C-alpha cells in the first residue's frame, strides 16, 4: 500500500491497556493479505483473541490510510437494520442524514481511503455480508477487516483462521507462557516466571489449549493460590469433562475455564454475573444496582460484589471507573445461567423499567440547565435503550410501555439528530394495533417531524393531518409547527408564518412543555428574516434567547442564538452576529449536532468575507459543501437557503481569483468537522484537537463550573469537591459531565490542562 500520511492517526481505535504478546506471524500474514485484497475476516473460537489482534493490526496500518482506521463494535447491536447507522455513528457521521443510511454511507466512503474494522460479526453475518458487498463496490479505496466466529461468505473475502497461542515447551519462550506470565505479574505482584516454575506454567497453558481468554482467567487465580495448586485444580477440572485432551475441542476447553471461574465465585457473585448478562454492552453502577439488586445480591451491597467480579476479570471496568462491561463469551455464559435460573423475563422487564425511568427523568429535565448532561447520559445508554425498546415493542403484553418509551425519547432523538434511529422506532410503534388514537397520533407526529428533516414531506403530511384531528390542543400546536417546516423548506413563507404564529399562540396558552415547542421561536424568526422583516425577526429571536438564558436549556437556545445572529447580520451588526454564531457553534459542538454546526458555519462564511479573510471564506465554503453532502440535506432547506449560500460563494469569488478560490475551497473540503470549526474561530487547524483550544477566548463555563474545574485541576475527586463546596456529590457529577461536554473533552486531565492555560492567560491575580 502507498503510505499517505496527511491524516495519519485519524480514527477511533482504543488505546491498549495491557501488553500485546505474540502473533507476529498472523500480523505479517494479515498485512500481506490486506495489501492485495479488500476484505479480510479473522475467524476463530470465542476467546482466541480475534478482536485484540484486529485492533493491533489496524493500529499498525494507520499510516497506510489517509482517512483513518475506524472500529465498529457490534456486540451490543442486535438489529441488522441498524447496522449502517451504527457504522455511520462510529465514523462520526451525523444522524441527521437524509435518505437510506446505507446509501448515505456509500456516498460518504466513495472517495475515501479508509480501513473499517467490523468487530464481532457472527450474530449479524448476513447483514455484515450485505453491508461489506455494498460498501466495497461503492468505495474503491476502502478496506474492510472483520472478526467473526464464521466467515461472511462474500465474494472476494479472504479468511484467516486465528489459532490459539502455541505451547511447544521448547527452549524459547512460548507466546502462551509469556501471556500467562505477564498477566500473572499484574494480578499477583510477587509472581515471576523462573526456571523453577516454567515447566508448570507450560503444562498449565498446554492444558488450556493456549486460548488467551482461558489463560487470562487462570492467571487471576494466582491471587489466592500458587501456580502448582492452580495446575492441579485445572487437572481436576478437565478430568471431570470425561474425555481425553485429544478428544476435547477448544470450545469445551474455554467453557471449562469459564465454568471453573464460575464455580470459584461466591453465590452472590454467581447471581450478579448471570443478571449482568441482561446488559447488551456497557452499563453504569446505578443501572446495575437498579436492575440486578435483590435476593442473593442486595442493592446496597452490590458495589462490593461487582468489585469482586472486576478483581476476578469477569467484569471489565472502563472510562475512569464509571462504566462496566463483560466480554461476549463471559456474557453469553451468564445469559445461560440466567435462563437456567428462570430470571430472564423478570430481568428484561427490570432492565426496561430502569431505562424507561431514566428516559422520563431526562424528559423532565429537557427544559432546564441539566438538559445537556441528560442528553449525553442517554447517548451513553443508546444500546440499552435499543434493547428496552425491542423488548417492549416485540412483547404483546408490553406494547403500551413500548409506546410510552418511544414517545418519551422523541426529544432525545431530535436534539441529538438521531433521525434514522427515531424513524425506525416510530414506525415500529405505529404498527401496534392496540395503540390508543392519541398515542398513535403522538407517535405519528414524531415520525413526521423526522421525515421532514430527512427530506420526505409527502410521508409527513398525512401524519401531521392526523395529529391536527386528534382533539388535543398541544398536539395540534406541534402539528402546525411541523406543517410550517414543510412550507418553509418548500419556499412558501406566508404559509409557514401563519402556521408558526398559530402554533406559538397555542403554546403561549398551553405552555412550552418541550424543546420542540420552544423551537417555534427561532423558526418564526427565520421566516420573518426571509420576508425582509429584520427588526421583527430580531425581536422574536431576542425573546427566545432570553428564555434560554433564564432556564439554562441549551438545545433550543443554540437555535435562538443562530436566529439572532442571522438577524444581526442582516441588520449590518456584524460583530454581534459573529458573537452569537460562535456561541451557537460552541453548543452545537458539545451536542454533536452536525446539522446545526453546518448551518452556523454557512453564516460565518460571509463574516469572513467582510473581515477580509477571503481565503478562509473559500475554505469554509469547501468545508460546508462536504458537510452538506454528508448530511444530504442542503436542498431540503428550500430555495431561499440555497440562494443565500450561492450569494456567499459569489461574494468570495469577487474577491479571490478563480484558481486561488478553487484551491482554498478544495483544501476546505478535506477538513474534518473539528478543523472546520477551528477555522471559523480563527484558530489553527491543529487547535481543533480536544484540549487544545485557547480557553480564555471562548470560555463556555458558568461560575460554578469554573470552580469545579479548578478543583478538578487540584486533583480532588468528585466527593472531595462536594465536601469543599458543600454541595451534593451528584451535583458535582453533573457539573463535571457538563464541563467535559462543553469543552469537548473526555478526561479530567484535559480539564486540568485547560484550567492551567486559562489561569496562565488571565495573568497574575491581585
């Protein structure tokens, strides 16, 4: 492969937290295969190390792919129809894209040189096969690497069977022995591989067939027994299998190792292991306590039991100790035990109820200062929300609750732009025959709002009409808002204004009870502006901005800032416009709202022209062209919007010769979203990385959040910060979540670095 390093390092591969051992031959062979073929599948038994090898392989190949290497984790996904959207999410493509997700994904990848790693495909083989075939045909520069217990059986696929680590017992160090020694030293600091114990360790690894997961589970036992005792216990375990080693397949070897780990657990640990299998992916402590507590595992003592499972490597701890998960093989074993206990249906219902309660809490906080933190929390729980919806909507006795969960999640999907996800669940809910007329109308309204954003007004019209006739004043106001959007996007400004004014009059009486109701303000301001009524547009936008400042709500507030910025711009108040648009951009960035980001960047383009930054304006045009293509949505915003974009381009062309203009636009088209945002702010593209922005130039934190950030920088834990400020720890947790989201960070270290820069830039204090 040709090495293209312009964007070397792009992607989302996780950092390795333990030493990678062995597999030199497999790595070399896989690299050779990927140099001459475009689809490589690593197959092998569970626990053999396919994922770890694939991630190391992808890491080694990063510099060969100008557009990066991207990991898509599929173990928590059980709906094949969501596979294209899941891949798009991993590639950080916006959820607001119009059209079929697979088509949009194909368009995005068409000109990319990229490696896609699809991990854990065996339960979605048909879907992964179809996806791979379509994407490889659409994107000549694409390579796909998959891990699966069986091949995809796709034309052109090369299958590389991953065998367990070799255990020869010769004079050189075997990889299996090296793995055991490395993990054992981490688990039992007093352990060291030596001439005295090498033969014992070798026999132990041979009895475990060299399967990495089995070896790692065994190494944990050195905390409580010697390696000699460990070998004897494993001998006993395999004697119980009733077959010779030659007659024992590797699947049974791994199962025996897992069963032994299970038998060495206490009854409360065994019960929790089984119950935790109800989570499809990762989960937090609150969820574990709410879903899995009871009987053998008291909720107030669950943290201690969970900690013991972490110590035994049954459960993995992630994200600074805030999230937990189990490996697929371990979770599958737990699910078998859960079925044997007969607790499966009850646990699935408890799981659903927990996430319904979480969604209700988020919905109740949707109009206040905690909105952003709750949206981020729901985004972290998306896999669990999917399982809760699937359980409810596919169980006849639970359909009513499924409808409720769908309705409660409407604001979450809309605020984060998860349109494809929302469309799927709304259409599932619309198929429930037992739904009440009002519930059907509310779900229909939600499906229609999504369809409008996806550029399908004809799908939306009858659903809005049904909502208007449902006999519910609030639903009628929402439906009028939806009809106004169709009129706006089709260029019928008088009709759009009439619908919006009627909807706002209704909400003034009923109350603005959700973010979508508030959005009538920015939309009305936009219509007035397009009608040439700049002063009226500014007044409406100003009123909506004040509302957001009073409540702390951020999603609608960002649209209000955009609308006010646009009005200021049309009134010639350019500095005020740029200030509002940059403030809007900060919020949109924290939400990951790529549609909102693109809208703001579009309006910042003429600001660059007025400021004499013509090259930057041309680059922003190129960047937003790419972003609109990714969204597939610019045309649906109507003729007035398209005319405004064309005017911006003509203004730049009047100031730049054609060749420099095209060159700058081409460079802008290659920018990432983060780089485009940095460009609009007047920063170097390299400053777009998390933690690199100049803090004082755009400090989005409240006074209290700055206090918390300073204490984080001192190294205090959340509990210590709560004691220092005399507030609840839960409040501190929320503040830290807000800080991370607003600054675009993912660690406390980045907060500390940001705070240090801010203090340094502010200068000495009196």
